C-alpha cells in the first residue's frame, strides 16, 4: 500500500459552467494534474525496489492533509490560487500524488485517465475510487463481480472473498493487491497460483494489517521466501488464520498468530461491552475528510498521520463525530500524529482528548494551535500528561485567550511529572512560568538514564487485557440483570419511597446551592449575612493551629453547623476553609494526625446524626480524609445516618479515598440516605482502579442518583451512567408501589406509540402499512410494550407492509414476531439495522414455513453477526415455503448464500407457474402484442428479427432472465437499438444495476418507438437513475418512465440537475421517480402538468 496525499482546493462553491469548462483542457499546454512521485525531505529520492523489504510496515501509511496548498500556504487566506509546477489548478480539481509511478501505467493516458478525472470533478467526494480503477479485469467476469461487490460494500459478502476453484490468475491477484478495502477473509483454494503470485498477495495482506484470514494453495513457497514472510509478519496484528503452502515454518509464526488471536478476542469482548467507540459505515456521500475520520475511529492501521489546517468542512462536522474522534484515540494504536489547527475547536475536544492520552501509547505529536480552547481544557489536558509516556511534541499556542495566571502553576506541576515531552508550546502570562517550562523541557531532552523500553506488543496486550477484564465484568453484570432481574438488589421498597421523598425535598436546595458558587452563604439558613466565616476568625490566627490538634474541638465544629429551615436538615458548611490543610502541607508528618483528628471530632459531635449535607469543597484535603471518613462510617453504621450529600469538590482526591468510598457504598446499612456525591475538579485525574471500584460499588448501591465525577474510561462511564438511571427508576417504581398500596395510584395515559400498537392489535382496518424507523417514542417503550409490538400482528388481518428499522430490536422480539407471522397476512417485512442475532433470524425464517403471505423479507445490517452454522440452515428452514421470492440478509458463507439464492429462484418459478395456471383457469385470452413468456430466449429472438406483432415486453420477476448469460442479455439490448415495433418495456425486480442504465441510455439514443419504460424494484443507484432519466428526457418518443424502489433514491444534486433539464424541454406525461425534497416534488408536478396541457392542445 502506498502513501497517498490528498489536497483539496474545492473550498468555494463552483458553478456548473465552471465545472463544465474544467473537464476539458483549454489548450495542449494546459493538462490535468498527473500522478507523480512526491518525496519527503527526509526520504531517499531514489526509487524503491519491488522486493519484499519495500512492503514492510510503516511504508504503507496514509497521510491525510486537508485545507492547504502544496506550498504550505492556505489558499483562502493567502488569496493565491494553488499551482502544480507553475500551472494554475482549476478551483474544483483534486490533486492526487503518490510516491510511486507504477499506477500511472494502469491508465490509458488518452482516454481512461481523462474520463476518470472527469468523474472525480463531477463527484469530488469519490476520490477514494482512484485506487479501485481496474481496467485489466475482464468486464462481467464472476470473480471481478464478487471483488467489486466487496470493495464497494455491495451484496452480502460481509468482507469474505471466496474464490476457490474460480480460475484466479496473476492479473486478478495484481489488482487485488492494489486495494484490499472492505475485505476481511480471503480464500483462494484450487487456483494453482504460482509462487510469485502467492508472495505478492501474502506481502500485500500482511502489509495491509486489516485481513483476518488468508487461505491459499499452489506451488510450495521456497525457504528463502518463508524467511521473508517471517520478517514482515512481525508488524501484523490482525491475521489470525494463515494457511499457505510453505517449505518451512517461518520463525515465530505460531507465536505471532497466537498473539493476533489474543488481540482479536480481547477486542471482540471490549466491543461487546461498548468499551470502544463504534465506527459507522462509510457512505458514497462522505467526503475524504469524513472518510478518514471514520477510519481513525475504526482504528484503521493505514492512517498514522491526520492533518487538518483551516478546512472549513471540519467546522460543519457534527459534534458527536468530533468527540468520537477524540475518544477513539484512547484505544487507537495506529495514529502517531494529530494536527488539527485553525478550525475553531473548543474545550470539549481537548477535554475528551485528555482522557484518551492517558492510555494511548502511540501518539507522538499533537498540534491544536489556533483554536477556541481556553484555560480550563488546557489544565485538564496537562493533568493527563504524567500518565502518557510517548508524546514528544505538543502545540497549544495561539489560543483565543492565554492561560490564566492561577492555572499556570497547576500546568507546570503536572508537566514536571512527565519525562517524555520535548517540545511544549503554550502562551504563559508570567515570565517565570516560561522559564520553568523551559527547564522542564531541557531536563527531558538531556535525560541521562532512559527508561526501560517496553515492546509495542507488550503494551498493547497489557492494555487490551485490562480493558477486556473490565468488559467481562460488565457483560456478566448485564447477564445477571437480564437473567435474574435487577429487583433482586432491592430489599425494601418502603425505604426507596422514603428516598424518593427525600430527593423531592432536597432537590431545590441542592440546585440553589450549586448556583451560589463559592460563597458559603446558603439559601434560607439561619447563618448571618455578614459574609464568609474564615477559619482564622474562628481560631484567632494561623499559629493557633498546633500540630497536636488541640484547636479541633466541639465548639470548632459547631461554628460551621448551619440549619436549613426549608428542608429541616443540618449542613456542615466547611467550603473554602483551606487554611488548615494549607498549614499542614502534603508531606508534613502532622498532616495525617490532623486529618484523622478532624474526622473524629466531626463524627463525635452531638448533632452528627442530624447532618444531611457535608460540604467540604476546596479545603485542600487529600485521599486520606475521605479514606478515614469512609472507614469510620463503614465500621460504625450509626454514624451520619441522615447524610444526603457528600461534597468534596476541588481537592486532591484521586485514588485510595475513592476506593474506600466505594467499599462503604457497597454496604447496605451505611449512609442509606446518601443520594448525591460530588468529586469534580480534583487536582489530578482519577486513577483507573478508583473508577473501577466505584463502578462495582454502584452496581450494588441503590440510593445514589447524582454523581459528580469526571470518568476517563468509557466502560466505567457507561456502567455508572446506567446504574444511576436504574436507581432513578427505582424511585419512580417506589412511588407507584406506595400509591398502589394506599389506593392513590393514577393510571398513566398511553402515548401515541402505545395507542398505535393498540390499534394494530385491535385489527383497525385503517392501518394497512406500518413504518417505524428510529422513532424515539418506540425506543422509550418498556420491555413489555416492545414485546406487545411484536404480538399485535398475530390478530391483525389488514396490515400488509411492515418496516421496523433502527429500533434496537433483539432476539426476544424476533421470537415473538415469529409467532405472530404464523397467523398474519404481512406481505413485506423489513427489519434492517437492528440487534437481531442468529437465534432471532432463525426463528423468523422458521415461521415462514407456516406462512403463505410473506413475499419479501429484509433483515440486513444487524449489529450481531450470525454464526456460520446458523447461515447454513437458513435455506433448509425455508424448505416448505413457496411464497418468499426476495430476501435480503448478510451472509459471509458463499455456500449458504448459493443455497438461499437457489431456493428463492425455485420459489420464483413456482409463483410464475401459479400465475400462468390462474390465467388459463380463468380463460383469459393472451394477446401476442403483450408477451410475458417463460421462454425468454424465444422472445429475444423475435425482437431481434423485428417481429411486428411484438409491441410490449414484460419480464417482471423473471427467473429465466436472471439465470441467462450476460452475452444473451447483451444481444437483446443491441437488438432493441434498431427495433421499430416495441413500444412498451417493463423490466421489474430483475436486479438491474447501473451497468444496465448505461446500456439503456445507448438504446434510447437510437430507438424512436419506445414510449413506456417501467424499471421498478431494481438495484439502481442515484447515478444510474439520473443516466436513464436524462437519456429519456432527450427523446420525444418516451412519454412514461417509472423507476420505483431502487437501491438508493435520487440524491438532491442529481434531482436538481434532472429538473433543470426537464424544465427546459420535456415530453413526459408520467414520470414516477422518488424524490427526497418537497420542493423538487412540487417542481416535478408543475412540469408534468405543463406537459399534460401541451398534449391536450
């Protein structure tokens, strides 16, 4: 894989006229930008050889550069147009440079190259297709079709390339090696490949670092090449199955395959628990910036450097994608350089990045200069720096505002603990801070003793193992909750009802406290309004704080007891009293004694049992205070029995104190009324073991509903969030339980979605079509209501079409729906993009054996993959079904897909014969002018001979047409060009794609008799629909055109182009194509109305 550098100059909208003139050179001297070699300053300019060594890892990495011209200047800010070798680049051209000239030979410099560049100009977001151009593969061959389907994400291959015994030659291997996109598994048995072809493919697969399975056979690979394989296999971490004919086993091959299998199992477990940011699929409409962000989120090993400088497109990205980019770097072990400058990035990105660098061990450079970052996010980022050992260069200069003077000390304190950073650019207000930073960087540069170097594999496996162990804990907790029910954690609903009342009472008070900021004066308290109570005012002077703790008395504690008249609670208000712990600094021998003495005196106070709030924010305490407080209360459960809020914000707590707090929260007898914990804004980031301990404690605790704490780990963040939501649900249920017992329960009115489901169950004749796609009302239904949504179809006799997509439906829903399908009259069922696994799919397919109404089933893009054994039995489950003729499902197994296609083709034939029999029984006379013949080939011959009796061709759902060779179809298309009798052409549900669209455009350019064209239910994309519609619009004879239910609807850009042509001149009387925008539909209606009036005249 080669280094690809892309620079886009398409920063301003360009008119269609400018784009048209950009397609063709104005003179011989003005040529298109060519593919040429680009050499970095630090690289050897001599051409690289094609040996195996040239394919070593790090030689194939992709560098993505957006927003600047080749000379480094910004095209918008400098006001100068970018150039290549002195030639002006047109505004819409894409400049693509590679460090190898070998791809240039693949292009016909007179035709193919120009046509490809035209396509790039028309669709600049398709620049990735540059690596997919394969003119040497014979068009129409089976192997090339399979390969293209996988590359472009079509079909049901799911990344499996199964071409055993298909006659794969060296030409196909060459083309396969240039682009392994979307391919995960390669099997090329029984093809008798040469050693040279095998080595080329093996090298490309190992170098790609994305393939999991490679199975080959052929001539045995020599010992010398086996040694080369062993050398380059070291950097591959995805290949788990490697079966090739080897003369000898390469060194350490088995151990590295074992390592890769470990990595795969760890990653699979982490993904199941939601510990990695999920990368969405790349769509044809994504530009190169979005494509590469998605690849980084997906941990694509081909990208090690990401550079964005002033690209306006970055500012239009969704906030979720930008945050996903930052959070994904926590588990990304491929990216080394991150430069995102001058794009108005905010604090959210840098804060998320701060949590990621604590575990990332590959990033070496971060440049976020020229963004909208403030001091708060910079402090958070610098506090994470001590946990990172790989970052060498960091640039946070040119922020909107310099770092605050009070935060400079925090930044320097954190950077002192980092020993890897060599360059750190940031703007300080204080000159002394600049000098201190220079000393830290000089110390790191001149470090005499370098730390022991840990191998990349050791770091990776250690990180993944730790994450996988936490993921397994989460999965076991989820399984326990689903199996036994979360109610087992609840022992006393009456106590939960008391908690719900307490939450209502203190909610307004807690919110008012938060709005007060740092002031110690609380709302509606009996404290005097004279201002803050200073610790010095209470004890006299700082010198009065003796090391023996004699100043810590009952009277001392009483000074900070504040009663709240509204809630009837007692508040210990010690916020901002940092003088005591400032007097006894960390490291002072007396600090530990003073801390314990302070806690003991507080807990021994006569009014301790009345305290509801412990407010000790910003008192400069450490873990030892929270640790001792938690241990005392865990030992004596009667201490602080009414405690509602524990506030320790803005202190030095990060480790052992939180672990002790977690142990106390696990006990059911201590702090039974504690509902709010505040631990935000600590001087250092929370330690991993503290986060894990707190998550485990929250699984058991049922009282805490508010937790203010910044969590770095995605797994712990998700777990704690779910447990807090669970506890809130407990309070709601406790209120309902109490209301039910007292007879005061008020029945909740059902929402719109629930009433709609009830109408379906009641067999409402007005509902014949159900379409629910990602509806938040459905997603908010409880478990029983979701299952009722599956059961409601059992008693319904009117609903014919059902579409339920993006609703997180699982196997249990599928099993209930399967029972309903046995009795329903549904004809079309679509369950795409849900969470249905193999068991659910098998249940639905098995129910179709008793169902005679379902004609089409779509169940693609599930978040859970089917097992290979489940795929093999799908076709067998449909053995007794004769009604299903179309099914969309994601198969990885080629044999399973073949069996299913054979079964569907057989059902198509049965349905066709049934229709023919019905026509004969009803004694309907068939006119020779309208042919729907089983013998399609005879029809083709009649059209070729120009039989005048054939005026209409209808081949809808023809299995014979689908099974015909492409040569026969091509002859039929050619005969239509010169035919002068056919007036109507209907080819529905025949899997026609954009290739047929090009053929039909050629036919229409010559044919003068065809008036009606119907192409519904085919595989056209937006480009294919546009090609057909434009060709038909230019012909006076074509009056009716219908392309319903294509693979992809017409996109807005193509719709605009088509309507502009039709507004100038159009003869359509009927034009049935699905448009997205309402304005486009209105314009089309006006065009057709105008054509109708002209026809009447």
